[in-house]
C-alpha cells in the first residue's frame, strides 16, 4: 500500500508541466526542467564545490560527514537532452548524506547539440581524470538515474573494452537501457505512469542517437555483452513505462554472471527517489538501501574474469 505522501506527490505530478517538453525549443524545455529542480536546496550541512575537469563543468556535492577516500560519480537523468548540476544538486545531497561520500555531479554534453557519443566521452574523461588524481577505482561507485543510468552502463562497458580499472559497483535508478523502446511496459504502464510520455522519449531518443543505430550497445546497453560488469543495484517503479528496461537488464546481467541486486517498487513512478525531498517514506527507504549497497561494496576491487576462446 503506497504511503499517503506518495499518493499526494503522484497527484501533483499529473498537473506539473516541468516534465512536459516546451515545444518552442529544447532550451525552453531545459529551463522548465531546471526550474523544477532549482526549487529545492541541498541538505543543511552539505556543501557544493564547482569544478572544471578538462573543460567539463562539474560539482562536488559534499555531505556533512564524508568518509575518507570514498567517491561517487553521479550521472543525471533527463533523456540525454535536459538536466544539469543546478537541477540535481539538491537530490544528490540526500544521496551523498546517506552514503557519506563526496559525490561528483557531471554536466555532460546534451543532445541535440552534442549527440552520442559526446556525453559518454565526457564521463570517461572525468573518470580517467579521477584515476590520475589517485582516486582508487575500488573506492569509486558510479550511479545514475534514467538516461544517466543508461550512461552509467555505457561508461562501464567502455571501461571494459578499454581494459581500464572498473569502479567497485554501480547504482542504476530507473535506467533507460533500450532506446528502441521495445519493452512491453511502454504500453502496459502508460495509464499509470505519471511522469514519462512515449512521444517525449521518442524525440529524445532520436536526438541522442543522431546517425547511430539505437541498438548500438553503448546507446542501448540492453543489447550489449554484459559479462564483466561490477556489482549492480537496480531500482525501478512498478508503474514506469520503462519498467521492462530494468527487468530485462536484470535478467540478462544475472545470466552473464553479474552480481545484481534488483528491486521493483510497487506503485512507484519513474525515479521516485527524488520525492525524498518531500519526506516520502518509499523514497527515503530506497535511499537507505542505496546507502547500504554502497557501504557493502565501497573499497572492494572488481576482479576481472579472463575468458579464452578455442
């Protein structure tokens, strides 16, 4: 049974226009999306430090009592077209406070100006910069929601292909893993999803893919070889049109031998975690579970399995 506050938030979302694109321009859509996020302030006691990493604007979100040597990289959602540090710093402060780690929020390049693979290249550049600054990979967790969840997977797959050191674990919140939009929940959950709409994400997918096939494994990680990924935590709401992006990912990752912790949250919507800022019980519980997962895996190096072919 969903909490009363979650019901109220769902009701309010049905009348919000921040999640509906502004058809005047994608810049207007960004302003609307950012305006929603900027209503909120980071948790008291946390701090924000703006940094420029190889020309990529980012922000360190620092909790009140960070644990030494812990680093989380956060990749925001927004369909690869909207979203920013300004929009996400408040909710990321809730995550950072829970798992007690400095969290680097990255303003990666957005479509349509910067379609695939620009955003991915930005994230890889930042990750390698952290390694060059003596951030040990076993003390890094990478995390993202929605498109940021898909980008998290693309980053991990790219690091495997490069033979680079992997972070200790990854957290995927309502990840967008299939830009072909083939999941049956696109249709079966359309009547209960209060946030996303098919026409909106179709346009976002087209802008991000550009001239590339949407089945490209670094665009839609659902079509990738998932062997060798670090431990994954996947959260998704049962009312999401992207529900099957997570269920299929969890099944395929487990089949590939990946350590997967997977949870479907009943009667929750896309990236419901943000509602912790409204004291929603389910969102607060989900963040507590994320913190426990990070605590369990932080500091644990990923041991690669070596496969040979005859």
